[in-house]
């Protein structure tokens, strides 16, 4: 009986093996779309760290403009993706000419968001331009765009059309809002900061809502989109299929402001003791209030003046009264008695007295520069943060050493600073190169990526699909 069972098991194992082989064979017979260009690179024989970059072999059709989309594709380029930026002939990304500091040169707005990419000019509304775009769709892995809602579809690039040409393509979009009442709206950074809950919770209680300088709506959403793309690329290795990735700027900002939605729910159960308004006896309203420079976490903090604050707008430090180092703080600021005083010894007792505590700490910080406070406090493990100006950041040696701030040369504007990859991968050193000139790589991409012949390139050039229409003469315009 046992022998019969064993034989049956062996038979079914063999059948399973055979059918698995059959599946493999069947799959092998039907090559995936774009099989040649999407064959994964061979396993490298080089040691780790010398075997290329994380996203080598990934081709991005970059249809982004302004900030949110370009942030995303620049990060992917830093990680090794071949990013082909499609721009309108003669004009390009609108930011090339915005906030210009050097006459005739691409603005820093553009150069700092479009490094390490190639630029091709294509008029996406020209029939020949659409043909070129279709070829790019077939060749690329990801299309990234952040046009106003509906603009991509008006170019004929619907998801159905793209997937018919290339079922492996991932189509990644930034929009202002997700599906709902505002889905058709155009959105810029500060609209998203306001709609995502950041502005209503930023600023001082007795002042208006404030937007922050960090571009959490644009660059923040670009970061979210990059993560979505990488996840979709990974899933594609199992499914063989591309998918849509959508990041709404409102959602991205809300994700970054989630602690404020946390506080909204806590309000139902009483006042929020870590907010300084609690200690000041100011009642809470129906919504999460603005909290000035309160820390927003379990460890109270505030921005305090340092030596020189009268003349230097950035002579300040963020000071956190972390509970485990309370004793060290008391000693430093000359209040050793607070270590045992029942009004100050334990964190809950301190909460209603935060204003008094920070005023006292400030009497001490005002006698030191922000860097002196940093040095002294760090010796005692007291978390503090100097308010660094952009000038100080631009000149910071350690940020240069790590490649977070990078100086690059540019043919028309000369050297400029940019932010390198803030995400450090030990086997994939960041590939930070200057931004491309408008259409700098048009010829190279048409020939080498898309395989157009000399004759075809000449035809494309004379068709007007990649060049700006000639300005009308005065007579024509009249
Ligand atoms: N060839 C021909 N036409 C092109 C082109 C090309 N290569 N590239 C773009 N265009 C066209 C588009 O097809 C569109 O035309 P259409 O409206 O006639 O269909 C037009 O240029 C402008 O696109 P649009 O996105 O509407 O630009 P805008 O300057 O009016 O609006 C935003 C800018 C940012 C407000 C808008 O793109 C948007 O809301 N984007 C989504 C949210 C977002 O990313 N915001 C943050 C930006 S940092």
C-alpha cells in the first residue's frame, strides 16, 4: 500500500514537473512585448559598488514640467535610470525661463530639478511628433507626467493606447487632487499645502495660516511618486504588466501632515497637553490648532534666541527638553533645583509650565552662539538643532563631502550648486550630472534609442515635429 502511494506520488511529481516545463515552454514561445529592449541586464561579475547603479536599464519617458514631476524623475536619474525629458520645441519646460538670474541661461529653477536627464524636443500635437512619442512608449519602461488633468489624453496618450503599444509600461502621474470634486483643478505647491492640512496647522495661534518654505506639495509628491514607480517596477518583474501610479498632491501633503490628523482625533478626548496653549490656559477649538514652534511630538521643544540674534535673523536654535536628559538641562541652565522640584521634576508636571521653562533656557542660549549651544548640548545628548541659513548650508563642507550639495559646471551659466541624492545607496553611487540644454539630445535619441535612419531624421526635421515654428514675419502677423 505504502509502495503504491509512493509510486503515485512520484508519478504526480513527474507530471507536475512536466507541466511546469510545458508552461515555461509555452511562455518562452510568446515573447513579451519589447522583449529585446527589456531583457534584464546580465548578472554582474564585478564587486558590489562597481556594478552600475540601482536603476540601470530602466528607461523613463519624462513628460514632466515645473517641480513635482521633475523632482521624481531627477531622483530616478540619480539612481541610474535613463531619463528622456520630452519638451515642447522652442519653449521647453516653462521653468527654463522662470526666475532667471543669468541672462540667456536656463534658470536655477530648471537646472536644479533636471540634472542627469537627456532632453528631446517633440511637438506632441504634430502627427509626426505623435509617431515619435509612440516609438518612445514602445522603448521605455515608465512614462511620468504632471500635466493638468486631461492634457495627456488630449495628446492621444490614453492608458489604453499606451498599453496597447507596450503592456509593460508604467504610467505615473502627479495631479493636484485625487478623484472627487476637485479632480479637474490645476494645482501649484501652496494650493496643495493648504488643501492637505499643512497650512491650517502651521504658524502661530494668533496669526493667519502659513505655508512652509519646504516644497512639501511639489517635491514631497515627487518623492511619493518615485516610490510608487519603483514599487510598480518591482511588481512588474512578477506580473510582466505595467500599471498606473497616481499621486495627488493633496494626499502627499496630508501624508506628511498625518500627526495633525492624529491630534484632530485626540481633541475628542480633551485638550492636547503638549501644545503650549494648554499651559497658557487658552481653550482648544474644534480643529487642530496652529502650534507655533511646539515640537508636535512627545518631547516638548521650541526655537530659542542665541548670541547675536539682534543682528542675525538665523541666530536661533531648536531646543528639545527630552525627558531622559532633563537633569543635564537643569544643570546647564543653572537650575539644578528643578531636578527635584515637584513642579518640574516629571514630564507631566512640566507641561503647563513650558513657556517659563523655555524662557529660562533662552536666558542661557542667548549667552552662546547656536554652534556653541550645539557643541555643549550634544556632549550631554541633549537634542538641539541650529537654525541654518541657506548661505550656511551652501558653504557646509560636510554636505559637500557626502554629495548632498554638489557643484556642477554648466556650458551657459557656469558652475552652480544643486542638491544631490539625499537617499544614499551603498552599491549605487548617485549619478549627478548637469541639466541638459533644450533639445540637446534630440538627434542622439532619434537615432540611437529609436533607431531612425539618416533619411528619416532628415524628414522629421523638415516636418516641424521637433522644431519650433518659425516666428511669423511682421507682414504675416499683420
Ligand atoms: N508639445 C505640444 N504641446 C505640449 C507639449 C509638447 N511637447 N508639452 C505640453 N504641451 C501642452 C499640453 O498638451 C497642454 O495643452 P492642452 O491644454 O491644450 O491640452 C499644455 O501644453 C499645457 O499643459 P498644462 O499642464 O495645462 O500646463 P499649465 O502651465 O497650464 O499648468 C500646472 C501647469 C502645473 C498648474 C498643471 O500642469 C497641473 O495642474 N499639473 C498637475 C499638478 C502639478 O503637478 N502641479 C505642480 C506643478 S509643480
